[in-house]
C-alpha cells in the first residue's frame, strides 16, 4: 500500500527492468565488450556480488593502437614493462575479455583469495579464467570461451568477420 502511494506520487520509479547496474567503472568497461561478452560479464558480476566478492571490472577492450602504446611502456617509452603483448596479441583486443579488481572500499587489493573464488564462479558460468593458464597465470582475467586462438581472432578482424 505504502509503496503504491510512493509510486503514484512519483517518489520511486516503477521497475521496468531486472537488469542490475554496477559501479561506473565497471559499466564503462562492460560497454567496451561485444554484446555476447557484455551479457556474460553482467551475469558474472551479479553472481560475484551475490557471493559477497567486492569486485569491479577494471579493464575491458583495447584497440590494437592502445595495445601498441601499452607495449611501448618500458621499451621505447619510460616506465616499467606492463604487457607482453603487442597490438593483436592480447585477448583484450577482441571485445571478449575483461579484468577484475577486488576492492576494499576504494582501495584496490592486488592479492586476495577472492580472485580464485571469482575464478570458480566465472568457470561455473562457462567462462575461461586466466588463473588456469599454465605458466602465465592471470587471476584477474576472464573471457568468453570460443575455441579460437589469437591467430584466429586476428585473421577474423583482418577479414572483417565477427569474433563472437
Ligand atoms: Zn586480462
């Protein structure tokens, strides 16, 4: 009755969608992904938050140019090396991958058992988890499982074909 009253007089909106929205950083990174990856990233975020994991999506898609610029850090540009991948050699160049960060309020936590917990949730949703990669374990990394290699992805991009 009371909720009806508030709705009638415009104090609260009538719910029009059950889709959850996340923090601004997560939302802007989700928006860089392909539609199929956006849907999965939302499902994943919702499941992690429901499990009490305080995480955000801190990285989404990078263009080849942005990747090349990152690759230059610590090589032809000053600063530390931040990536092993040139443009076209990172899963982040194809709209299907994202990285998460665990946060304590606004403080980023780089090491936490919660990354592995998020990994289990991601895998239960059919995602590929970077924490499973032998030799290059990357716990914050998640992506669609498509059965493609990076070479396949580059070839599809070069031909103007869809990735997912
Ligand atoms: Zn990543």
